[in-house]
């Protein structure tokens, strides 16, 4: 019998790392917290879409559903003047702690990349926790990505494929590309402040933040979101759960990781970037980024957004001045990612 395309990878460790289940009273508290969180986010997103006008700069996506996951809707963002030539594709995976949000949550970055870099961008969905725990979301992303790459009506250049995601979505894309169904077909990964090490305790992550950082937004939600996503008995050394522990050869050569300085997840993203580099390659600066805030080495890029918190790409500032500054920072970041894909990954030469 042939191996399943979704067969889980064996961790590169002899021992499993299984966390103790929380006390019964904590399970009740986490249950209430996660469902309250889901309701609050759904209400907030719904109200925003109902009351706030949609910016004219955003493209109007085409909804797509595939038989492999008929209940999950993907959104296809096409460049306005794409022509008849096959185009590169960027598969986007939204964040939300594996529990909330939908593909439309990332419409700004999807429209930006499609419009400015002539890329077909597809924002994919996945089943949410706690109803669907690991590894369902990983398999959802891999199955839908496979269906998209086989969809001839999209006119995709299958030699130019990238995946990326925000927060939990970054975790899922770094995990999904390791599965047999996608391995070798994804040429680049982009991760915006992803959780990559689920074996490390939250307290350890929080201790690494700068003293001036203040309260981390994840401090109040990370524990119940982790409980909702990770089933009891799961091995946290599994690279599909903790992609930061993946073997170097199981990830694409081209990886762009972005962290936020005041985010407790920043260290693990930088740690993976450091582990993926080829020491024989020279480390140089990224244009537009100071040497303290980022570097590139071979196919790997690391960038730290100074003074920023988790989800800085999506969460607006209260004052107009700070919000204008945040938008500028985010647009410049997306521009660097798009240029890297077009000029560094998808140049007209054979991929390694």
C-alpha cells in the first residue's frame, strides 16, 4: 500500500515531548475563553465589513471551492491585466490562532501582491479549532494547495509557487509544505510572526521580550488557543506541529521570515532563519533595512520590525499619525517580499 500524501512526519528526535493536560478547572476556563474569543472576533470582523467601506485599491476576488474540501472557500486575487501567460502563484494562509478569521482577513496583502507584482494570489481557508484540532488544518491547507496547483483554469506557472501566512497561518504553511503531497512543489515560504515552536512554554517565550515592550497581546490568549488546537497526547516535537524543528531538507531553499520585536514569537522565527542558512554563503543587508533589523544569506531572509507587536500588519493604531506610519511600514515590507519573490526566487533560471 502506498503512503498517504498526508502521512505525518516522524520527529527528528528519539523522544516524544508531550505536555501534561491542564487541570479540569482550566479546561473549563479555556473552553469558555476560546468560544468567547471566536464569538468576539466573528462579531468584530462582521461589523467592520458591514460598516466600513471597502477601499477601492482592493481587488475583487473570485471564490473557489474544491471537492477535496467542499466546505472551505478560497479567494483568488488576479492581477487586473494578467494576459494569457501563466503567472506565478502565492498561496496565502490567514492567522487567527487556528481558531478564528477567514481568507478575506488578508485581502489587503493579497490585493497588494497581485496588483503590484503580477502574481495570482489565492487566500486559502482551513477548519478551525477547537472543533478541528491538529493535524486537520495542516492537511486542509495541503489538500487545497494541491487542488489549486492542479486547477488549469487558474493558468498558474507551476514552476513559480510560493506559500506564506500570518501567525498561525505561517505555522500551517511551514507545516503543510513538508507533506508528501506538496514537498518539492513549493519553491518559497514566507512567514509573518509565525509560532514555530510549540514545545516551548509561553513563560519562556515571554521572558525573551525586551523590558520596554510592555504587555504582549498573546499573553492572555496563547494558552487557551494552544489548548484548543493541540490534542492531548500530541508530540510537540512533530515538525508538522512545531515547524521550527523541521529538518532543513524538508523546507524550501527560499525562506523569508518576519518577526515583530515586541512579540514573544520573534525569537523562534529568527532561530529558524539562522538554522536554515548555508554557512558558505555571505551574509549581506536587505535594501531598505538596517543591518540591526535584518539580513539575507543565500536563499534565507530575516527581518525584525522594531518596536512592533504581534499582528502589526493587521491591527490599526489609534492615532492617525501612528496609523499612517504603520501603513507605510507594512507597505514597504510587502514590497520587499514581493520584489524578493519576483527578482530573487522566480527569476528566469532553473530553481535549485
